[in-house]
């Protein structure tokens, strides 16, 4: 598992996704620096994220249903601490 971003929110995102989806690969990337001063930038440097995740839980699911699983695992964070989340979800072997 690779987590290029460091910090409390990156760790929390990784912990939540690991518990919910048992990923075989997980990258949590902080994209906030690309959005500094834009709408949704709360000044924390932890508002915009990309998650690249591979999990057996995604086998046979559509892209939308995969994203729903990720969103459900992070629901309370999306309601308050995460302004934007890009999701790249795949099953093993894709």
C-alpha cells in the first residue's frame, strides 16, 4: 500500500478505506495545493484528494457502484472535511 500524502486526514482516509474495502493497492494523494485560493479551499491544505484504490470488493460492480462504496466509507469526512474527492477504483487484474 502506498500513501504519498502524509498527515492526519490522509491517514484517516487510508484507515477508513482499508477497514471498509480491504484494498490490495491504495494511493491517497493530496491535491489541495492545486486548488489554493479556489472555492472549497479551507486553508488547511487538506481539502482536495485523489484516491486510487484496487479491491476485490469492486469485482462485478459498475464504476458508479464502486464510487458509492468509497463515498460510503468516507461519508462523514465528505460532509465536512473533504471538499473534493477524485476516485479511481478498480478490481484486481483490471
